[in-house]
């Protein structure tokens, strides 16, 4: 996001954070303290929608990286459980 003194503004940065965290537009607007119509208007503006899209992509990339890191551990745990269940069931 833009730095201090930029045209983007703290409310808009807070709105993007809320859009990423809240269930819907109405909740995001409420958390930020703006009207829903204001948030919808901001979403139609290229500067805001591009910054939101960039932030959303960053969140998705971070989640994807975490899943990749955890995949070997998850596979190991799953394998141990399957093996344990097989041995317990006499298979």
C-alpha cells in the first residue's frame, strides 16, 4: 500500500484490509466506519480496485506458500494414521 502522505489515504487502506478480512462488503464498510455506498464507489475506481486486487493476490500467494510448506508434514501425518488404522483393523 502507499506510504504516509499519499493520495490513497488511511481509510482506503483500512477498507482494503477489511475487504480481505470481513465476510462481505457491508461488514467491511461497517468495520472501517464508512457507508456501504462509499465502499462500492471506491471499488469502481481503478486506483482502489487495482490496489485491492494486488493485496488480494498477495494474500493468496502467502496462503499458497504456507500450504506448500505444510504439505510434507500433512502427508506424513496422514500416512501414519492410515498405517495405524490398517494395523489396528488387521489389514
